[in-house]
């Protein structure tokens, strides 16, 4: 049995890009969703508090995922689009305390939403 051991990533939005970032994540493109799934991601949830984003990634091997996405044109396109909103990613030395986080996006939620639309 595999236990849920999330990978935690922290990123920061450019000033004033909070709502635009959320809008861009209403639903990620199907090909990106598939690339993440093919890379072993079971869920990826992004929580926002102000300009701070906390990413919780449910994946067995994050290094394998990174290798899978390296030089992937689908991921490259998405990263270029997101660079408009995201100022930087930080190495996680400690998980930041979020005072009033709101869920921006989740693979599981997107998958459930798409299931109900069919």
C-alpha cells in the first residue's frame, strides 16, 4: 500500500496577478492534465493566500515526474503561460503558514467536474 506523501512546492505570484492566476487555473488544458497523469501525479492541489501559492503534489516519485516533463512541449507551453503570473518558486525549507487559504485548483476537482459534464 502506498501512503500519501505529498511533495510540497511554494511559489509566489507577481503583484496584482492573483485573480488572473486563478482564472487561468479554472481548468488546465486536457493535454497538460494527461501529461501530469502520465508522469504519475494522482493529485495536484494549489492553495493561495495572498500572493503565496502552496502546491501539494500526490506523486510516488517527484524526480521521475520532473524527468517526464523535461522538454515536454505541453509542459513548456504551460510554464511559459504561467511565467506571466508567477514571480518565483522557492525551495521549501519550511511550509509557510497560510492564514486564509483558498483552493485555486485541484486535479481531482477538475476530473470530477469533467465527469459530471459528460
